[in-house]
């Protein structure tokens, strides 16, 4: 009985201690919940203050110091962040590309050094100025270019090539793929594509040289060409550089009078008032820049075409002798 009473007493004492402990924990937990917002606010202020202080220290450090500090943090044995630094700049692909490009350039330069000189230069023109003298004869429609060219052919053995005559012959040639195009351009007073005109002129020059008994120098008067600056540049590139431009200057009213008179017997579709005005505007807008370009290089002989044809020819002879000398 005594043992039983002693056991009950010990059990009751244990229960009282447990109740006290539970009550104490509950009280402490309630107290902690009440004070937790205050602690959280204090912790946030401390964290903010610490971050600001750290930012000021990093900002005042020189870039090398900041980089060294960052490097030490990664080399201190701490594991790198998961997945690595996704923003890390990769340099090696650019190094490889630069190396390959430099190597290719060196190989190309060495190969060009080994190439023959003729293979490196662009294709030469069809004719050399030492073998061929080319005079461009320009002037507005009706300025008298054809008449003066005929006189030069008679007295100085030039070969006269009229770009207009070649185009008109080509438009009437059976089976010509350019016939209708040329016909429309002539009728409207516009310029035929340069590829067509230059090809016709080059072919005519070759035919004249092959049929001539002369073995050496050949002289050509190319009448009514070039009509545009790009025609001049392309002709000199692929056919032959021109020695000079023979420019016959004539007022529009006089040219119109002459062409209307010629139209009574010429049968040409462009010898009418409307076509004449279109042709004159085209000449001023496109051909005069050619004259100005060659004048800038000292390669223009300008002749006033208003007087009579004989007087114009006399002036032409005098001026050409001054420039060409024995080559005339």
C-alpha cells in the first residue's frame, strides 16, 4: 500500500511539472509572437543599413580592387552558383573568327603576289590610243555635225561613224532584237540603252579597221556620241579612250529652223517640231554634262556653229591643228 501511494504521488508530481512546462512554453510562444514584428522591423533596418554600407565600399573601390575582391570570393573554396554565370561573355568564338579571317587574308595576299601582273589588272580596252584616235563629235540636233564630219573625212581620212545612223540601220535590219526599242527611242527623243550603242560602234570600228589598207594608225569621228556621262565612261573603259570632244555650239532656234528645213526631204521620223524640241531638251540635260566633264580635263574643242558651214569648217581645221598637230 505504501508503495502504491508513493507511485501515485510521483505520477501527480510529474503531471504538475508537465502542465507548468506546457504553460510556460505557451506563454513564451505568445510573447514571441507579440514581439516578432518589432524584431523583424529591427532586422530589416539593420539589413538595409548593412547593404548601403557595402554598396558605398564597393563604389569607392577602384575597378581592379572590386574585381580582385570578387575573384577572392570565388576562389575561397565556396562552390559557384548553380548553373554558372549565364551572363558571362564568351571571348573564344570571336578569337577563332578573327584568326580564321586573318589567315584567309594572308593566303589571298600571298596568292595575288604569285599571280601574273596581267591577271591582276582589269581587262584592257578593245583598242589602244597608240593605234586609234577617237574624236567624239557633239552638238545639239541640227548643229551641223554631219556636214563637218564629211569635210574632215574628205581632207584628213577620218572614218566617220554616226551613232544615229548605226541605230537607224539596226532598227531596219531584219531579225534585229533591238529594232523596236531603237525605233521607239528615236521617235520619242530618248536615249537608246548604252549597251546597244556601244556594241554597234565597236563592231563598226572593227569592220573599218579590217577593211582598211592602213597598217597602223586609224582615226575615227564618232558623231552624236556619247549622249550621257555613263556612255562616255563605259566606251572609254571597254572600247578606247577618246582623244578629245569636238563640240559644235548652236542656239536652239537655229537648230530647229535647220531641222524643219531638212525634214522636207530627209524622210526622218524625228525631223518634226515636237521631236526636235524633245531631242534638244534631252541634249541639254544629258549631253552637256559630258561636254563639261571633258572640258574640265582640257579635252574639248568648241566651235561656234552659227555661221555658214564653210566658215565653221575653217575654224574647225584651225582649232584641231592647234590641239592634234601632226596627228590631224
